[in-house]
C-alpha cells in the first residue's frame, strides 16, 4: 500500500503473517532485487522466526525510457 500525501517520498506499508506463530507484522521496508526477484527478509517480533517474502511481478519488456504511449488506432476493431 503506497500512501498519498504532501511528502516527497512514498511510504510503503505492508502486512504479513508469520508462518510459524500467525502474528501479524507491519513492514515499511522496500523490496530488494535479488537474483532476478524482488524479495525482503522479515523477522517476527514475537517468535523471532525469519522468513523471506517474494513480490509477485509480471515480466515485461516495455519502453526503455518514459511511459508507454497510448494506441493511435485499433487495427482489429470491427465497425
């Protein structure tokens, strides 16, 4: 969840459940790019179990610079 506000940086707040004890954890850390995946290590505050969370992403090869431009026309659109 990214917060909107007047600050100049994104505040990232995510919640995870410890796989060992079920405690709900709040994480404000960003994912790190490791071996082709975005991951972050989390330690449970209650049972001190360490686990790794991997962010699900779609591989894409988009524009190298800037945002993609909108379609100018639909070629397969039936009239």
